[in-house]
C-alpha cells in the first residue's frame, strides 16, 4: 500500500508510521510522536533529518520555509538534506556530501538519496521542476538547488579571483552543472542588498 501525504495550507500531513523528518518536526500531532535513534556510522544527514515514529496524524511545517513540494521517487532522487521536510523512513537509501570544489568542503551540500515512495521539500522560495534533455546542460546556483535525478552535478565558477581563495566566504557565483538526461528542482534565490559598510557614498564622501 502506498504511503500517503496530504499537503494543504502550508502543512504536510502524514498518518501513523515511521518517518524521516526535518529538525523540530512535527509541528503538531495527535497521539504520540517519538524520536528513534538512526542506526549506522556513516550518516552525514543525521544532524538534519530525524527518525520519528507517530501513532496518529502529524503535521509538518516550517514558518521560514513555507513552500512545500511533493517529489515522487519513481527513480532515485537526490535531495538537499536540510530542505527535506518529511519522507517515509523506508524511502531513505543513503547520504553524502557533494563537493562543488574538488577536495574541499567549502560550499559542499549534504544530500540524501531516496529510492522509493516520495519526499516533501520545504523551501524559502517557490520550486520549479526543470527537465534536462540528453546532451543538454542546466546551470543552477548551488543555494537554489532542491533535488535532482540522474548523474551527479559538477561544480563550476565563471571567474575565480585571488580573494575568492583567500577569504573565508568562498567563491562567489558558484554553480552546479547538471548534465542530461535528468530532472532538477530549483527554488528562487534570496536577493541580498549590497553592503554599504565600506562604501564612500554611505559616509557622504
């Protein structure tokens, strides 16, 4: 029997069962919701996803990430772990860190692989699914990536300056290249206003 989830009014509702949920979930529930220990030594997503056993209906939601997307796992899906809200526990297959910069954890993403059922993501912006045909390449900002199918993406930086290497913030405009065929879910990026801390104009000069 397929595991059912209902999405309405910014909440994902599941019934009794064992689930992988984001931190501080569920937001509300009937009956009991008990956290269980996730077994295994190599669980990079342990700090982002918890194993929760519910005895009745439970509702999951994040106030800061109001947009929920149901992603079916007809084929293996790789989802950014911190953007996963809820999924059936049996859908989990593994987790890993994707490094856009080889041999460096800078800008790395913790990614969870699901191989059956579905997952629900919670994002700051609206999510769109993009299909990449065989032979085509889709470029996406790393912070916009929600999930994908197919081959692992490759990191790309249009321009790498000396400050990108020396400063702790890491390279700007890092991208993931997704090579088709694959499906990619992306969300809108957050616009950051330019800093005026060291601007001459800010001081009226």
